[in-house]
């Protein structure tokens, strides 16, 4: 395996195309992206009036030779609509160039590697130094970081998140949309296309950052897919001699109907009969969120919560009742404003013992 640094740049819909290029890089075979720089804004070189560029760099480990890696970069460019015209300063959808390749110095179809202009341009040197600071460049043996250091004040980082980090989800505190921020380029592009298909102007002020906000909101509302039950419980299970019903009632829940992607919400009531173990109070609410923050139907959500409590505590019984109002029924279709849906899941003693079930149902009455 060899290391290489790939430089990326765009000044046509750059806020969408640069992160989209990162995603394509990550999905390609023959190499692995091991580090990605922040994204920087730089003025275009050449004729005046061009949009600013967004630039970045990726460090990859590859089994390909330099020509093979360069070929992959050209295929990604072509797939994204880049047409190389021979004009060096023309606007471009995406630029993907192999600027450094470990152990190689030479020319491939007119392209010099290492790129001889790295030390001249901040948009090349600074991102490359971010991903490979100790890489020696040039005949003097200077590191990329030493070359980039005096240039850093001339270049502006505009990214608040690394577009290749997919195990994150937006929190309530991150819902606002900063200028030029990109959260999920692919989702944002689809949202923009939907707005335009509906007849809207996606470039008008009120909608300019709507795709970003929608991407963040969807990520948060479906964050249950990227969280596990073990992470939620986090060892908050304790030994106990308690043997009477434990009930947590009126826990608010919010979810998205998988049929229309419209919200449904309401209250959940969860009870269990301890079997020498109890769980931290807040963990029940977090278990509800774990499964609620997915595309759901209320029937399945109710059973998933009950199954999770059983898996964690192995109690003598579990009972879950959920009361939900569904926007797919309130604001479309039959439009019945006062309607609600009640679902239940009974396990163990709550299913087998009518008196235990009746006690639970009595306790959750308003």
C-alpha cells in the first residue's frame, strides 16, 4: 500500500459538489480515504468575476499505481459532469488531482507528480498539510506543515463538520444553518431538487439554506439508526430486591410515519416487574427515543420498546402502551383532527396475569 494526497476543488455549486466528491472517493475501491482536511474558500485564479473556489485535500492509502489512481480521479470527475477543455482557469464542477504520491516523482499524461506548484498556492499547501503535515516536499526537504504555516492566515476554513464523518447526527443545538455550511451534500441536493420540482425557487432568500436545515432535521429525527441499545443503556442496570411494578408514564415521544414521512407524536407508558434488576429512570425515555427516531409505524414501535426492556432486564413482565396522534390522518386523507391511536404490548406477567394488567391500565389513566 502507498500513500497519496488528492487535491479537490470546485467553483460551480461548490458547496454541494465538493462534499459529493468526498462521498464518491470513499465509495471507490482500490484505495481508502484515511484523512480529510477542512474545506477552504479561496479566490479563483484567472479572469475576474468567477465564483470563489472551495478546496480541500484527502490522504489515501492505495494499492493502485499513480496512473491507476489518477484514472480513478478522472472517472469521478466525468461522472460528476466535469469536462476538461484545456482552459486552465475555467470554472469547474470538480477538480480531483493526485498532487503527491509516496515514492513517485514523474509525469503522467502531462501531469507532474509531485505538483510543482504546491509551495506557491495556499489552496494546495494548506489542505495537504492538514492531512500529511510531516510529508517532505521539494529538494530542501521542508515538511508540508512548514510550507503551509505562513499561508494559513491567507485562507479561510468554512466547514464546521467533516463531510466524511457519517457516524454523527445533528443535535438540537446544531440545527441552525451557517453560511456555506454543508452537512450532507447528497441529501441537500435531493431536497433542493424537490423544492424546484414543486415549482419553488431554491435560490430565493427564504429557501436558500432550507436543504441544509432539512438534512440536519432528518438526521436528528432518524438518529436511532446510528445508536445501539447498549450505547443507550450504558451499564445503567442495577441489582435490586424490588419486586413491585415500576412504571414510567406520560413520556413524550415523536417519530416519523414510514408511509408518508409525516410526524406522529404522543405519550408512552412503560412498566416492568423487576427480576433482581432495575434500570436508570432516564434510560426508559432514551429507549423510547432510540426506536422513535426512526421511520416507524406505531405498532412496531410499541413492540420494539417492550422487547428492548425484556432484553436488558429479563423482568417478570413488561407492559407498554402508546397513545399517538398522526399527521397523516390529521392534516391529509380523512383529516380527523381529534383522532388518536392506542397500541399496547404485554409481556410475561402483564400478559398472563389479568390483575397485574388491570393495575397497570388503571395507573396510566389520566
